[in-house]
C-alpha cells in the first residue's frame, strides 16, 4: 500500500517536534484515519497541545483551539445566529467546530453544558444551532486535553461523552534524560512548531480513509473484538463496560493500524494492541472494585486473557 508511505512521512515530520513519543503519534494518526476523536489526559507541560498542532500542520488542514474555562459558552464552540441590521436577516456565525481539527484544551475545566455542546458534533459530524443543522468538515476531529481529575477546578466528563472519544492516551514524561535534554535544546534553538511544514494535504488523508475501507477484516476478528467488549460488561467489578460503540471503534482503529503498517488485512494483534487506548476509558469501576484496589487496566487484561484469540 504505497499511501502508507504518506503516513510514515507524517509521523517523521511530527517527530521533529515531539521527541520519544512515536506510539502516541501513531495512535493520534490512527484516530484521525478512523473518524475518531482523541482524549489526552496528563499533567501540564508534557506536549499535549503540541501533538494536536503538529498533526494539523503536517496535514495542512484548518485548525482551531479553544481554551476551555468555567465561563466558556456553548456558542463559543458551535457558533451562533446573529442579526444583520443592514440586510435585516439572521445569519450563522461559525464557531470553532467548523475546522478540520479542533483542539479542546483542558476540556474538563468548563461546565457540563459547554462540554455537552460537542456531543452532536463528535457523533454525527454536524451541529444544530437555533433549529438549523450545519454539516462539519469531512476531516473533522476533536483532540481534547484534560488535567487529572484530582486537580482543583475540574468537571468530570460524563460517561456519554467519554464513550464518544475513540481513544484516551497519556503523553507521560520523557522516559530518558537524553530525550528531555533534546526537547529543551530544540526549544532553545527556536520554536520547532513554527518551522514545521506540511507533508501532505487534507485531500490525501480523505483518499487514504477511503482506501482503509478496503482493508480486509475477517469475521472471526470482528467477533474477537465484540467478545472482548462483552467480557467487560459481564465483569462484576464494573458498573459500566465497553459499549457496542466501543467494539465498532476498536475494529475501525484496527483497520487503520493495519494500513499504517502496510498491511491489507487486520490481525488479532491489531485488536489486542489497541484494546487499552480504545476501551479502558469506557470502563467504570464499581465501589466493590475500588475497595479491593482493582484497576480498569487489570479488568481489561482479564477480558483479553479470557477471550479466545482467533487463528486465521
């Protein structure tokens, strides 16, 4: 698949800005190719915003950033209808969602009402303002960042909204001193993002997304993904397991990963590798699980262990 070379160029380009996080870059690209949205949860200063900006600049698509605060309004996100005194008509003034990639920075610092303004956009690629529905750009993707829930002044995202994020990942601190030193040196030499040039176009990505639909996914692999999700719903330590939407997201992401790696077919490994970023944030622990010190990751690993891997 020659177009997978284009994706590798995007990864290499982003790595000139983001050091030592190739896996995170790949997951962000997989989410984009799968019509998914990405939630980045981590402490400040580890490159969450840089990841979103570098992806948008590498693809050469429209980009908007909203810094969410307690007084951010839904209309700041979706736009509003305004009255034109000269023409005597109402017209739609576009909000930040009318861009290819939307960075919702610190999404858990705004009110639930403003958070909910993204629900229709994320699920249906459209928004409704004053009774009129407007389609969003074909490449529309939300990359949201949030600080850990334990920090002051935050609002927990409701389960319905968490379920609309295809993946949740954590950037993490640099693992090696050399990587962190390299980050500091690059900043000292000048802002790397300002020098980042696009390596492909929005039209190329849309074409690749159509090509990904041709990637073969065996019925047994679909059943494998579904059974993993069903295992989580049967676990007594969870009050909420992975939904059917989660199984759909897992198979879509697996197709994109296969294409990214230059394959025309999905393997069981694609499912197992993506299970944690795609499924774990959708799991809600019971009070019993918290008392016994259970973690979402433990329960997901148990579901993977109990599900028979298909042999193709």
